[in-house]
C-alpha cells in the first residue's frame, strides 16, 4: 500500500526543529533565561481564574483588548502613534508570518529573503505554495541598501523578508535598507523584529506612515520571556490587517492566550527589566569567546554566532558532553563552520565558557 499523497513540493523536506534535551543547559533556542517573578505568576493565575467561568464561550474573535494593549506598547517604545486597527496578533510570530504568506503569497507568487536568515521563512513559503528566492548576504553577513534593492528589482517578489536583528547572525539592518526595498517592489515588505528589544537600532515601525506596504512583526517569546505563551504580533496599515483577517482561522487566539498576554503587557517594565541582564551575559560571552581566539559576529540580539570551526559538529557534541546545548547552524547556506549560542543566566554563561574552553583545548 502506498503512503499518504503528500504534495510533491513537500516531499523530502524536513520540519523545523531544535533539540529539546532534559538535564542540560539549553542555550540553543534564544529564550530569555530569566523566568517570571512570583508576583507575575500570581497575577497570571488570578486572571486565568477570572476567565475560567467563560471558557464555554468562544474567545473574542478579533482580540480587540489585546490588540489595543499591543498598540499602546509599540506606541510607547517607538514613539509612533498606532491605532488598534493597525495591530494583529496570532499564536507566535510564526503564525503571523504564515498568515502573511497566505494572504499575499500562494501559487505563482514568490517570497524573497536574504540568507543566511531565519530558516522558517522558506518553510512558511513552501507551506503556502509560495515560491522562494534566497539571496546571499555579504561574506560578513551584512546587507546594503543597494544590494537589497537590486535583488527585489530582479526577482519581483510578492513578499520580501528583512530580519533585524537577523537570526542567526545577530546583525542589524539600517532603515535605509527597508526604505530602499519598499521603494523597489510593489509587493509587501516584512521586517521581522523578533529580537528588537535587545538592540539599539530604530524600529521599522517608524516608517509605517511613509511605507504603506510595510509590515513589522514582533514576538513576546524573547525579551518578554514568553516563549511558552506563543504570542506574536504585527504592525501595519489597517488594510494589511484586514487582509490577514481573511485567512485567519476562526477564534484563532484562545481566551487563555489573550488573558496571559495582556497580563504580561501590564507587567512590561518588569519583564523588559531583564533585557539589560541578558545583554550583559551576551557581552560576557562575546569577550570570553574572543579570548579563546575565536570570531564572534557583531550582534544586537540575545544570541551570537561564533566560530568558524573545521568540525563544528564535533565542537557541538563536545559542549553537549559537558552539559551545554548550543545550536549547530553549520549546515545552512553560508554558515559552514559556525555555531550559535544564546545568552543564559550568569551561572549558565560561566558553564558555557568553561565547556567551550575545554572543547577547543584551551586550559
């Protein structure tokens, strides 16, 4: 008997994933290592208890309260006045980006990204039958406005992905790149700012008024220490948000997700208060890695790319043998020899640096 009739363009592809191993220090998926406080956990518990009696009813389909709070947060941190109609939210920024591909991509259309970058972008394109064009960055992982504009002019994508700070390199883009790409395409331009709170560069949200086809996605998984919450969001024109509403699943955000996200946003100062601590550990990692004679790519995220190694898999395994899990990205285009690690707690950072020194033979 033959197997299930999987679409031809999906045959042979591998799902996105990273190892989840108990009993080791996990520095491979760019999480914020600092858990919510006891007071915040109690506030979450109280909000869930209050919502509990309503769970026999569907959630607010439009998540208006949550979107209002997200608009207020982005207005506060970017200085750009945003209306609730300009905000959209879904189960993680991946679902937001999937909805973008559903609304603006599809058969006969192409999405373009500058690689190496977030490996989910081409997978989301494939899942929506959107063609994919990967354009290589410079050897130092930077991207100039001229090169970016030339690429979109050559390939005429319906969707262009720009990632800043870029995963997995940590490098940031200037707003001149965003402007140049927007001016060079008739498609939508998605700026993925999942790690924006860890950087110092201005947000592309500041360009929304002058760039009507610009979409800026963010997440609560990283700086907000909400990886388990699964809440991503997007700022764009009201017309773009209306297009996303055409493809969203009914009641896609549960009552509990909306409640938890709003509690987290009400505790923004507390949650983002860990950002400086994360950056301090990141910078400590950078200094320690450089002392070992290795190279670190300049980063504005909570992670860093380090190497290059002749046998990155062996270094990865050596670190794991010493109880530290990092990300081996060396099989991705343009990343031969490189590993990625995210900032941990002070103790986790110390354990990583000690394990790395042993792995590379420095005592």
